[in-house]
């Protein structure tokens, strides 16, 4: 999940939150075979956001807009993974070697 991590570089205080979200989403057992419906995929985000609420609360209030952008970008990727892949490509670590 490169998008939130790139945004987090802009404000180091948000990096812990972005890493928490990304880590929990990627580690979620449902991501092995993500739900076909958008609501099911967004539930994965919601669960990660609840788990990472403490990390988010530690970020200064001046960074709220950036936190909201991180949330929105992750939701967008989960809501429409095909569009995200078309726009940003796949993670180089996941690509098959020729």
C-alpha cells in the first residue's frame, strides 16, 4: 500500500498511523481472498482504523487533513482495486519475473 506511505512522507507524525493502517489491512486474513463486494472490503479498512485509533489520536491536530487523505486513499484502493492498479501499477515485489 504505497499511497498512504507516500503521503506520510510529507508529515513524519502521520507515518506511524499510515504504517499501522497499511500493516493491519495487509495482515487481515480476509485480504488473502478479498471480499467481492465493496462493503466487505471497506469493512477491512474500518477494522484497521479502529485498531489504529490510538496511533491516529497521537498525531497533532494540525495534521488532520493529511490523516483524512490517507484514509480516503486507502478506502479508494479497497473500494476499487482495479482502478487503483490501473492508475498506480502493482507493487514491484508482487510482480512475476519474466
